[in-house]
C-alpha cells in the first residue's frame, strides 16, 4: 500500500543527537581524540580569558567548529554557521544543543582570531602527536616543502618607495623584485616560483616533517617564500626540542635534491641524523653526499619512502584549502598550517585505529 506523504508537524523529538550519529561514523573517533586533547588544554585556556565579564564562546567549541571547517572543506565562516544551524551531525560534534542558537559569523571569527594563535595551534598539534605515538616511527623521517599561494593579487604588488605603479594591472617590461616591491594587502607574501619555467606568484611556503611508517606529520610550519626557506625550515624543525626527542635514536631524514647542499648536510649530521637526500649530480661541485651514504640499503629505503609525504600535502592543499590560503600575514598562515596538520593526523588516526592488528 502506498504511504501517505503527510506534512511533518511534530514539534518535539525524543531521539537525541548522540543516538542519531552512527556508531561507526569517523567523527565519533575524532571527537574522542579531540576531547582528550582539549581537556589537557583546559588550564591553558583559563590563562587566556578574564575571570569577570560576559562569557565568550567556549574555546573548545571554537576549535571543534574550526576542525569541521577543515574536514569538510567549508569555504567560509558564514557557510559554516549556516550548516551548524541545520546539520545535526555538526551540532553534535561542536557540542550545541538542538535548540541552541548558532553564533553570528562575525562573532565566531572575532572569537576564533583571539583564541587561535600560533601557540594554541601548536599546543593542540602536540597533544594530537602524543596520542599518535604508538603508530609513529622514531627512526626514519622525510622533510619537504610546498608552495602556498597568498590571498593577494599581483595588482597589490607595488613599489616600496617612490611613485606607485598605478593600479598595478600593466607591469609588462617592468622589473619587479621583493627587494623593491611589496604587496599592499599582505606584506609578508613574497613573489616566488618553484621552477624556472613556472609563473611567479605571491606566496608562502609550507613545510612538513613526516615519519615514514604511517605518514603522520611530526612537525609543521609556514615561512615566507625564498630560495633557502625550505632548507632553513627543515633545520629549524629538526632542531626543535620535540623533534630532537623523536630523533634521538633515529638515523635518517629523507629529502629531495633541493636539500642536497653542504650546509644542510653538515647541520643534520651535527644533530645525529644521517641525511638521505636525493643526489643533485648536475650541480656545480656535485652532490654533498657520496657513496659512504648512498651505498647503504637504508638510503634506498628512505628514497622509496620519501613520496609518502605527498598525500599529506595533497590533503592539506585540497581538503584543508591551503592551495590558496584565505588568511593574511605569516602568523595567521602558520597557525592554520599547524592546525590543519593536526586535523590530518586525526583523520589518519581514525584509519589506523580501525585497521586490524
């Protein structure tokens, strides 16, 4: 018998959001990891807020909402608030009651910008790493960098001193360099290109260190774009206290031929790490490593594992929308790279914990 297409008119529901979310949904496992990390950060949150005044949006809800924006590639805060209003799954994950009003987009962004600094993003990232310890290698790692296009147009790239270039549309035949020009809308963005045949764009650089067992991100950061930034960032990440602890008993760090320089090789060896970089034999003077490194089987294994960093970059640039970042200023770009890296690890943890032993 055909069912009756009646207009729903019930005002109450006796099924809670907790019951509606499927037990096997990935966000359930992620919510568990996130809640543990946020409980550990509670004292840090107390230091960021005054003891009197009007209550703000709870920082835990701000971070969960920001994670949803990363996981579901939601392009704007306004659209995020719209989905929070009618999506029961999103309400459950953030911690909103079904009848609770969502925040205005401007209120959300103001509160988030005050909370999510580089320190808070890094603290959250470290706590996610702590929960991923059983799935991480402490011996073999890979480092690489990627181009992040800035939210600034070529028209904004104007002279620092002297007359302006008009509206910036017609710059044919002009010599435009970072030494003489800067973006008026995002001064930290630099004109940069990754290859001799590529187009120079206003950009930042994102850097990752992953472990080679499961491809989890160990370190992440963003820098301004220049020719030595990738190697400088790699040496900085390898020198961090947390990375030193992980690298204390390890032997290798894999990298592409862009890291095959004497400075990088000397620094990595000085901290007790064997550099398994791809040899740049076409460079004047030849490669900075020789057969004493390349003859070992572990060198070939590091080179074989090196592409495992690419899925992390691919996820960050497509799902987390880091291909062309919508924030301006290096501190904002850096916290989003670190926070999105924590989100990537959370998503990987769900897969790894669900896999059979």
